[in-house]
C-alpha cells in the first residue's frame, strides 16, 4: 500500500501493523516515493546473506608464498627518516 507522509504520521501504528501483515508499505512525499516501511522479519531476511564489513575486509585475496616472505623479511625500521 502507498501512504502519503501525513497519513503515515497520523496512522503510524496502522502503518506498522500493515507492514507486519501485508508486506512493505511505501511512504510518499509530494507524490514521490520517499521511504519503505518493512516488518522486522522482512528486514532480517534482506540482511541475512549480506556479509559484514569485517567479513569483506578479512576475505581479501590470499597471500602467496612470495608475498608472505616479502612482508616477513622487510626492514623493521621506517623506510624514511622522520624528525619531530
């Protein structure tokens, strides 16, 4: 169902109940889609298979033996002189 913003504000509890029973509810602002109200169950289903940022960062490319060796053997001091 499509709700104008003013109606959505005035009938928010009905809007939430309809999202739970009838599915996503669209809220418009000046005739344009502005928001979609989802039930918690629908939201959880959307998020279920998405990896987190941490998962994405940790799943970077695997290091081959040469890369690991280069990192282990690099100098333990800064590559340039820094004076404070």
